[in-house]
């Protein structure tokens, strides 16, 4: 059994900051690329940021310069530091990862999501 558990969401005023965490646990051999997506009602999930196992990062245009993705490979955890938050950043944020489990490869495995609300 493999789990991705997000934490750190909440309510923040515009201009503020939040730090999301996502920890992978269970029968894991290794965690490769990890990603953060976000979704608002009626919209498709939007890729926010990506980080490879080697630390290479990529960001969506809407968050470049404001969000930073990082990871702790020893803890199988990915973080998303969100600064200068805007009301349009309000969404459910999902963790996504490519995981080599003990019995199978899990590509694009999802967490349950955490709500981020930015008030104006």
C-alpha cells in the first residue's frame, strides 16, 4: 500500500505565504518525479510545478517567481513554498508522483488534495 499525504493548506490573505508538504509512505522502493497540481471547480487540473529525483524543477507560467518546489529524498517528501499569494491561487492542491513500489510501478500517483484559499 502506497500513500501520498498532503498537508499545509489553509486560509491566507493576499500577499501572504503558505508551505505545502506531501509525504509518500508505504511499500516504496524509490520516488522519481514529483509534481504539484491545482484544481478549481469546473476546471481541469493545472500543473503547478515539477521536480525530478535529481532536483531539476519546472514551473507553470502563472506561478513562476512566486512558488518554489523542493524535496527531501530521504523523507520521500516534496514541498511547495508559495509566496505573494493571489486570490486566483485559490484551489485544491494535489501532489502527484511517479513511485516504484515493491510490487509495481505507480505512474502519476495522486494524493487526496489540500485546500488553499487566498482572500482579497
